[in-house]
């Protein structure tokens, strides 16, 4: 869905850069600045530094003189204000409002907007009443009742995140590829290796193995071992065998070990 973030009378260049960064990480690119303090704010060093690489958002951003100019093509407007207005739009939490906008019921009723704009007031004065009144909803981010002061870029980040989640969100990208699960042949080979090693260290009596190996088989099956984990377990078995062979005799284990394990 077409989404636009609109900053009104922004006074700190760093907040413009921080907003660009907040938008980009959530996949939004349409930024409009209404009468910012600095006419060249998009090119200021602090803006660029705070954007942390979101230069494409800054490059495509527009600077306009009036709020009306920033609203072209936007069908649903959301104000962001800490203080509700007596005659303004309903004050709602972002998640509740976004859920309603994107619900199947809204889609079926033809009430899902084609585009959404989020308006943010200046750091010093917030939003003017007339700008709030033109909106369909007033978003209020739930905060500690005793301290509700949010930095502008931080507020943009929260709204951008909730909106992206309402639109479907992004899949979590795994830092590593999924491990390959070991097949039955690999597990079987590892178990034979362990059976030999356990016998060499004196833990398993080959003449009376009881149910030790079937139990280990079931335990490893439940673990759903990866191929790398099979290699680790084979390494453990190899180390046990080497330790036993150095002594030229099975390692002495207490009788209780056999009773508990078998």
C-alpha cells in the first residue's frame, strides 16, 4: 500500500536523517518535509550521518511549503499527537487502527484505503490543531503515563514498524543456512561407532548389552541430529577409543554406571 511519512516544521536535521533510516529498515521510501527549519536539510552533514546509509530515501524526499502540498494522492491521514483534541478525530493506538484498516472486513466493505499518510509535528510544538483536524485518526503510542516524551525519529520507527507488521511484515532472515538433518544411515553408522567405543572403555558389555543401544538410538532420533552433530559424536567416540587404547585395558567404571545406563 502506498505509504508516506510527512514531517511538519522539523527543527533538527538529525531527526530527518533518523526518520529516513527508520523508514528504510521497514521498507518505506516516501518522505515529505513541510517547511523544515533548514531549506537544505536533506544535504546537511548531520542528516546524512544520522541516516546511516538511507541516502536513497533522502535523495527522493520532497520539501514543500504547506501541508496541502504534501497530501497529494493520500486517501487516509493519520496524525501523531500525545494530546487528544476535543473536536478532532478519534484517538487510537497504532496497532488497533492498523488492524482495522487492513482487516478482511475493511477489504470486503471497500473501506481499505488506497494510500496512507502519517503526519508528525515539530519537535518543539507538536501538531497544530488544524493539521490534526484534517486527519481520519489520531495515533497515540502507548507509553509510560509518567513519561511519554518520544524523540521524533523514535516515534517514526514505532509507527513504521507497526504499519509494516499490519501489512504482513518481513520474514526473519536466518544468520546461517538451516542445518542438514542426518539421514538414518548416518545415525546408524554413528551408533556402531559408539557401540565399539563404549565397549572399549568398559561401559558396554558386548556379551550382555541389554537395551543400551536401542535406547541411545531412540534418544538420538528424538534429537533430530544434523550431519555436523553426527561428526561431533563420532569425534567423541574416537576420543573414547583412543583413551581406552592408551591404557591397553578397559577403563574402570563404577558398577552403578552399568545399572543406571542399561
